[in-house]
């Protein structure tokens, strides 16, 4: 009778070890996987951080604008990354929300990155897919 208890205990211990190994494999795979990117957001790391009081803004998240947030600008101006058009739209779609003045004093390389993100938001999905294939 003792040996059947030992066998049951050994089987239970083996099953526990297998579950732990599987859990560790899943955790390792999840840690190595890249996070899923939201196609309606773009995170921009600024070359020159924006200083707002004691705060240093080093990253800005842009989200895809809704049609109402494009009021006062033309799509053609945004697709050409017109500075005045970007200065109107960016305060509406950035987190943290940047002011017109902050955008006006932004490093040109950072403004260019933001402009590229805004222009890419205007493309239909089929055009984005075609650009990835080409």
C-alpha cells in the first residue's frame, strides 16, 4: 500500500513540475514578444525635450485625429506637413497636450516626426499595406 501512495505522490509531483515548466515557457515567450502596436497611435521620442515648468516632455503620443479635429485645415496641407496646419491639429491630438507655442518652438526634426505621423494617419489601410509590401 505504501508503494501505491508513493507512486501517486510521484505522479502528482511530476504533473506539478510539468505545469511549472509550461507556465515558465509561456512567461518567457510572452516576455520576448513585442507589444501589440495600436495603429491609431504613434509614440514620438523627441530629440529635444520640451520643458514645461519643472516637467521635461521627452515623449509625445499622437492619436489618429477624428474628422472634427481637422477643422480649419485642409487635408492637402496636412499631407504636405504644412507647419501652420500641424500647429492647429497637433494640440488636439497629442498626449500630453502640447500648446501652439510649444509646437512653434519645437525642434524641426521633432516637428517633422510629428508631421510624418499625422500624414500617415491620413492614409487608407490599403495604402499602408501596399507601402509595407513594396
